[in-house]
C-alpha cells in the first residue's frame, strides 16, 4: 500500500523498521505475484476491487 502511495523503499523501511534491501525484495515478490496471468492463479480467489477493474 505504501508503495502505491508513492513512498520509496527507503521511506517504507524507516516506517516499518526494516532494511531498504528487505523492502525492495518484498516489493519485487509482490509485483511478480500480481503480474502473473490469471490462469496461473486458478486456486486463488481475489475479491479486491482494484484487481477486478480492467486496466488499459
């Protein structure tokens, strides 16, 4: 959420008391999961409004 609000990994790390490297790794993991085609996530049910919207 903080990433989507425009905070940089170093700022997020300061908020959470983590290292900026750790935050960068976690953000990459999250981005990769969200970037997977829907067919690869068949067992995952997503009720998020943001992901239900069609993005250009």
